[in-house]
């Protein structure tokens, strides 16, 4: 470790870059291997002792075979519907709840905040039975709404928005009150412009969680036509045979929407960080 104010030596810089390269390989390596496998033809050995990252004869035939084997685009649309409901629910619900806990004064506010924090201690497996009983009681089993409903407002997102609203200076709220602004106006014109960065984080992570979820859709859905993409991809792994090239291609198809969502919203996140939190 270099002392504060002292430029790092050449050896320290070398160690830092080596560690960064190691982390990069651990993070990007599996993705590159899956991409390479999905592009390899049937004549290439994917089980060779010496890994070959670059395909000898790249082909997109594996992606076409995925579409021929399973209704991958139907599953993708189902996943988009579930993710869209979850994102909308969290953007609206977590924002309203976070603002209420951070800026409004009402009886039981601390108790409500404590209950939100307490729910984070419970693992998802503990509540999955009660969630299923609730969804079944509402008649939403074997529906995409039943899949999306339990994650429509995540407690972690409520706490993230609570923290974001708490970071907005109270003087702004006080000035808005002096000008006669009501609660809705304070939320829309004072709160939301200053928490866009955190709102982008909520959108990104809610979409990823809803898109990647496997266990809950598997429990709720019975009709194969309503399967989400993560559940439907299991049909690529046959009982007696499995083509690793097709499985890798299906994995890449499931991965691309996550990249697209992150590419769209991450710039808003960094813009929010750069703007600091305040607008004149």
C-alpha cells in the first residue's frame, strides 16, 4: 500500500494491474467461453483438454437450432412481461414508499421502517410457501402476473429509495413547503429529479432479478406456453443427450437482454452520480 499523497511505485502499479486482469478474467472469462461454444460447429471439440477460445469455423446455426428446439421467442416475451411488471411495480411502489418513509411524518413510521429492514433477514426460501398460498388464493397460479407479483415491490429497493430521498437536503423540502407545494409536487419536482441515479439502479437490478429467476416461475407455472425463458431453456438439456453448443447459444440469448438494459440505464446512473444530487 502506498502512503497517502505519494505516487505508487512501478511495482505497486504492476501488482494493481495484475489484480485487475485477474478479476477481469474471472468476470468475463465464463461469458467469453459460452460465446465461443455457441459459435462452434458440430465438428469442433468443445471438451478438448486444451481450451480453444476462438472457433475454427464460426457459425450461427446453433442459435437457429435453439429456435427450432424450443419456442424461445415466446419464452422471451413471457420473461419480458414478467420483468416489465416487476420493474413498473418497483419504480412506482418503492419510490412512493421510500419517499413516505424519508420525507413524511406519520405515526408508526419507525416501526414500518424496522419491518422493512427485518424482512431482509429472511431468506426467500422461508417465504416461498406463503407466497404460493397467497398467489393461489388470488387465483393467479399458472399466470405471468402470479410470477411477477411477489417481486413487484422489493424491500431492498424501498430501502434504497429511502436512503436516496434522505440524502436530498431537507432545506429543499422546506423551501417547497414555503412556496405552498403539496406532497405530490414535492415528490415530482424536488425528490425525483435528485434520485434518478438510484432509480436507475432499482430498474437495472429489478430487471436482472426478474429475468434470471428460475425457482419461482417453475413453481407457479404449469402450462409450457407460459414458461419464462430461464425455465424454458431446461428443455435444451435432453434426458439422454445434450448439445453443449445449443445450451450455450440459449444462454447467450437469455443474456443479451440484460446487456441491453444495462447499456441503456447505466449512463443515467453515472449521470446522476456526476450531477451530485442537486439541481439549481
